[in-house]
C-alpha cells in the first residue's frame, strides 16, 4: 500500500463526502483515474453528493460505474433552488428513486451565504428531509451558522433515518447534541486548520459509532495544503489527526469509519 507521506495513513480511505464532478472540472478526468487506481482494492468508498435537482444523471454517467463510488442526490440552498423549491424537490424525487442513489443530500441550511431567508431555506430542507423519511434513505446535511435551526429540523428525523451532519463546523457541545439526537457527525480537512480548536475538541468527543470522516473535496484541503484543490487522496492527514485526537490508531479508525459508512451507504 502507498503511504501518505509522514502520516502513516494508506491511500484509499473512506471519504463520505467528495464532489467528484468539481474535482474532474478543476483537475481533469485524470484525477478520477488516480482515485480509481488508489481505491481499486482498498475496500473503502467515496460518496459523491448532489447539490442541484438535476445533477444526478450527469454524475451517474460519469462515476456510476466506479465500484468504490456511492451517489447521493440533493438540493443545496442556493437562490434559484429556493425560488423554485416545490418543482425542484418533485424533480429530485425521481432521481432519489433510482436504487443506485443511496442517500438524500447534500441539503440543509446556510446562514453564512443566506440565500432567501431562514424560513425559505427551512422549507427546501424540510421537504428533502421528508422525502428521505418517505424513501427510507439517509439524509446528508449541510449546516453553516445555523446549528439551532438545523437541530430543530433533523432532531425528529434522526430517530427514523440516519442523518449525517457533513463538514461539521460547530463545537463540542453541538457535536454532543447531534450525536445524542442520533445523528452522525462527519469531519473534514478544516479539522487541521490553525483556528479549529473547537472542531478538534468535538472530534475527540463524538462516540465512535457516530463518527465519519470526509474531504468535502475539492474544498477544505487539509494542512499543509490548505487552499489547494483537494481530492479523496488528501484524506490521510485528516485520518491521522483524528486518530491522534481520539487516541486511536489510523488503521482502527479507518476500520471504524469504513464500517459506519458501509452501514449507511451499502
Ligand atoms: Zn459538499
């Protein structure tokens, strides 16, 4: 196995959130071919989430044949989607009914960019949460500067379907609240950033059976490559850091996250 320099982590580690189409746009199809080689015998998966009501068929055509890739479909709270929520959620449902679509998302609340208002965002998000419950598929949640309102929506849902808080960006107390509600908490490369002390405390506190790791690539490249385009091949540093924070070995953590992800996404 190839080693990620200086971390002891091997390549081909479970990544529960990577935007493969953005990676291909920025780095070329060659980056996807490199992933295919690294993940071929790794026994780990990469989950490619959707962001728009109609991006699923394109992503399925591009990545659906790769055995390590799992696909989800969801609508991110951008202005166009909020303005046309009902029709777009209805169109999304057709894609979600595809057996190859393993989860609903990403969807959620973003009060940093704040398109529409909180109630419009909640409407688009809740409609997708209801769809996830109806179809019995996990819900992948984006939440930025919106912890309380996110918890209010996912709390009642998390007892019925798995809920994943992706690229978790709050503190230890919030992480404990999500875990207590039954949610999975997924940490990305920003875990390594200088000012992310609260995130690191949160990562140490999440119960093992609720922990996931992701890149959110091409964003959130871990240090020392912060600001560069990331791919799932950059996740080794996040595993190494999370393992250190949790007093675990990288191999045990890799096994734990692979098991959690397999239970969620098959
Ligand atoms: Zn994302």
